């Protein structure tokens, strides 16, 4: 299995996600080749290759390469993964951990999981289980991809 982890470009850290994927790889609870885009986090994974930021082409190549995309609840990464029909696990950034200014990513993760478009790990301790679930998961991607993009944009506009 090949996993691409993206925390996006938001100015706050998302160490919690990076530490969990690192722990899962180290303990062999997940057997995978992984690459992480770590953004403004200050945690450096020890068990996978990583880079703070990727150029757009490099980012798209990593999504194409991956069997599973593990993403923060950012619309850009989510849309890119869904456009390429990738199995997607969303781990929302949370305000209480200093990862974002509010919890809108939680709402988006729950909504997409409820529609069968992604799996959501609302707490990092669920991440390993969700990654394993991707083996039997087929995202429900409507043939109208632009409609999905529009849905996500409307949701984000509504949640401020």
C-alpha cells in the first residue's frame, strides 16, 4: 500500500496527524510506503519520506502515486483526491489542539463520510483502523465531478 499524507498549507501545525502516521508505520500496524507533506508542522516523521511543501505538479503526482490519501479537512486536497478516485481518509484539524481557528474541517469530514465519499478519522487514534478499512472501501463518487466540487465550495462558504 502507498499512502500520501497531506496537511495542506495552513499556517498552523498539524503535528498530531504526522505523529500518528509515524507511530502506525513504526509499530507496523500499517504496512505501507508513505510520503508526507508536512506544511507548517514542526514534527519531522521518522518512518517515511516527507517534504514541507510541494509544487502543484509534485502534489498531483503524489496523489496519483498513492493508493490511499490521508488528508486534513482541506478542500484543495480533498477535491484533488476525489477527482482522481482515490480512497480518502480525512483527519480534521481541530481548534482545541491549535491546528485551526475553528472546527469547520470536522463538519466537512463528517459530511463527506456520511455521503460515502471518504472515511473520517475524527480522532487520530481511529486513523489506523480507517486506513485498514480502505482495503474494502469504494468511494461513492458521482459522475458529475463539478457538482461535487460545487457542493464542497458551498459547504465551505456556509461554514465561514
